[in-house]
C-alpha cells in the first residue's frame, strides 16, 4: 500500500467513524423510555407518581430489617469490602452540629427518584431513565459503564458493580452483572405486581412503619397524607432536582 | 520561501528499537483491559465514592494537549505566520494523536465495553458525555482532512479548514470542561470551567509542542532557528499567566462564598490537595516557568525553555488531577448543619465510606495509561516515517 492509498483508506475509515458518531443525532428524539403500567400500591390512579416518606423518629438505631430485605430481594452485591459493596439503601447516624449540638439519630439514605434526575440527564446512552411513574431505573443491557451518572448524582445514591456478586439469594431476579451502576428503584418490579417494596414490607413486619411508598398524585394515599399532615423535608431541595423521598423529623 | 518537508530516515537500529519498545509497552495495558473486561473494574483503584480515576485525568490532559498543538498549527493556518509553517504538520498530527489517546483512555475505563455499540445507536442531547464523543469524532475527522490538505499542499483549503479546526477545538474543549462544570457537585459545578479548561489546554499543549519540536530537530539533526523556540516560549508564558488568572478567580470565588468555603478549603488547604495546588500547580507549574520564560536571559536559553516546558506539563497534570479527584473525595453536603458522625454502629456493611475518602491508582490503571501513551508514541514515530511531517529546516524568513 503506498502512502496515498493509505491516506485515502484512512480517510474513508475516519469518515465512516464520524458518520457513525453522527448517526444517533437522527433517531435521538424517538428513542424514549419504555412504558409500564404501574398499578400503584394503594389508591391506584392512571397518573401515578411514586414517592416515599421516611418517618425517622420511628426508626430504631440498631435495626437493619429494611437493609437486609433490600439486599436479599434485589441481589445486591456484598463483598465485605466497603470500596465495592453495593448499597441501594444506606443507614447512617447523623448529629446536628448547628446551632445546637443535637442527639445522634438514625438516617436512611437512598435514591431520591428525582423528578428532574441529574443521572438521567448525564447518561450518554439513555440507559438511565425515568419511568412514566417517576421511578428512575437503569437498563443494564444498554449501560456502557461510564459512571457519569454517579458523578452527576448529588446524593451519592448510586453504587457501581465493580465485580460480580457470588451470592444470589433471589433467583426470581437476575443477578447484576459487573460494570453497571445500580440504585434503588422502589422495587419497581414489586410495585408493578401490586406488592410493596421489600424494605417497606420488612419495616412493617418488625412493627416500625418507618417507610411508606405510594402514589403522590393520589391525595388519599398514605404518603400524600403523611406529607400533608407532617412537616417534611427532602434532601438538597435547593438543587432543583425535585427529590421524591421525604423525611419526617429530620 | 518554500518550506520543504521530508519523512524521517528511520533506518537506524535506534529507530527500530524505539518502535519495538513502544509496541511492547502496549501489551500490559491490553492485558489489564482484558482482565477488567472479564472480571470487573474493581481491579482499578476506583470505588463507589471515586468512580472516576486515572484514565479520566489523563483523558482530560490529552484533550487539552491536543488543543495546544492545534493552536501552533493555526499560527500558520489562520494567521499566515509563515515562520511557523514548518511545525504546522507535526502540530496537527499530534493534535490528532492526542485526541485518539483521549478516546482510548475513556474506552479502557468503561465498565461494559460489550455495550459500546449503544453509544453509537442511542444519543442523549442533554448529556455532556454524549455530546462530547460526537465532538471528538468529528474533531478527529477534521484533523485528518487538515493534515491531508497540508500534505497535498492545498494552501487555500488549508486556510479554510484551519479556521474550522480551531473553532471546533474551542467547542471540544469547552465541552470537555462542561463534563465537569455542568454537574451538581460542589467542586465541579462552575461556568468558568470550560474557558479555564481551554487556557490550561493551551499552555500544556504549547509546552508539549516545544518539547517535541526540540527533540525531533535534535534527533534528526535538522537545523532549527533558535528565535522560533524563543517566540514559542514567550507564547507559552502568556498562556501560563492566563491560567493563573482563571485559577485565581475560580478559587477566590469559592473561598469567598460561604456555601462553598468548606469545599474550597478541602481543595486548597488539605495536605495532599494543597501540596498539589500550591506546590505543583501554582509554584512549579505556573510561577517558575512564567518567570523563567519572561526573564530576558533565561527566556532565550534552550535548556531553560525546556526546563519550563517540563514544569508546565507537570503543572497541568496536577491541575487535571485537581479537576477530577477532589470533587469526588469531598463528600456531598447532604444535610446542612448536620454531620454524618458514626458509621461504626452497624458496621460498614450498611453504609458507604462516608466523609472524605482517598484515591490511589492501581497497577492495572498505570498499565493502561502507559499502553495508551505507548500507542500514540508508536503512531507518532511511524507517522514521521510514513508521511512528510518533518520540515528539512525551520527558520524565520525575512
């Protein structure tokens, strides 16, 4: 191959690459999120939008029922190494530092299912998207594993599957493959079946009733009532991401 | 005055040894990438709190270096400064290679290489990481056309494509700055990041360019007018001053505003970040080279110019680290006026590493980084032999 031919072929190859790069501009608008018909846990309505209320004063410091249930239900990877352990829901202890020193209180952190999710905005391939019912999910078969969603999430709510889990407690659900991020989906698969999320169920089973998930558009749902009747706070509302996990007693 | 270009001879034993060595250095990175593809990227030093590591730092560095090279070529291509024509081809070729290196760095970093086709079939207009690969690919294409036009001596077309290339380079680098500037993280979010990204890019790119030019002309024993190097050095000094200015504005703002002060302190005054910022970036990477280059005596001496170029490149590497890592090691402020105090009560099983964390690159990441560098080194050396990139001489025409 002489130099000219080399250049010519190289040029054709590069042009092809660039065209392939430009191609997605065309169908971008048409590729939207998959549709699902959420039934809603209670008081189901056609325009369902899920939200969660965490009643923190009821949460017991030593209890891990919701955390364990989540890990089991969703096959959440646990390697015994905090660098790579996946967490869909985390329990931490918080303490007020200003203006007065406060007592230590338990606190649950999870994906806020933002109405304007920065992770979905950041995802280069639309693998992370918001379902019509407001739940933010990851399509693990489309995700390229760039982790920009984790960078974009202001809540550190996403974990990455740095390696594959050895345990597989719930065979009804696929095990997460390595190389993709994960975050809480309010157990969307259970909500779709009309069941409660695993954490909510576990919390009720121990008689605490800290967690409730339900339809925010239904004024009679438990979450709507709790939000109406209590002073609730969401995390970093100043960012404008419109988080849908609300805390009582924070 | 006609500038003549020639391929390098490339028949010496040293040449073949260099090519072989570069080819060999590619191998470990391939192995690491394959291991990560098979087993997962826990083999890197990244964690759930630090999802972006060495490859992203280097990717950002390469993209910057690419801009600087292109600016040198535009001195001839756009401004018609004929004395820089001898460097124009090498500059564009380097710009092209640096961009390829940047793309490869991202590729080695992906968690699911097998889903890569998704990035060609799905596009997200809102995602900076979707817009940028498009910009990068087209930029590579533009560089190739630019290079082709120069190799074929199509002078008028070169003028046109040079303008397109520089405009596109500005887009590419603003876009890359926006990857970090446009996310809600305390030490990332900043509208100043795209322009300050471009200035750091110009300084590192020019410094690398001077080093490459000096090395190439010396190794191939071709005459190089000293005055040209001095002028490029001056240009570099100006870029460095602009970098300093942007750094000052950005950090002064963060420190001044109450809501970002704590994060700014983490960035500026913790032992490791502080050393990198004040020592590596400000003193070693900016002030010393600027003083050396502006000084009437040292600014004219080749060893001093080389010295300040090396320092500048080092400084920009520090800067790239400081763009990518501290924004992640610093925890997001989820609960104002509250502190996440204890994670030990239930054990580490139930929470992340909250608070401030650290990042150390693993050996596999280093392998990958070396591999990418070796690959573009290989392409550069072979390119010099295949294409007429090197001028027979470089001097100022009167």
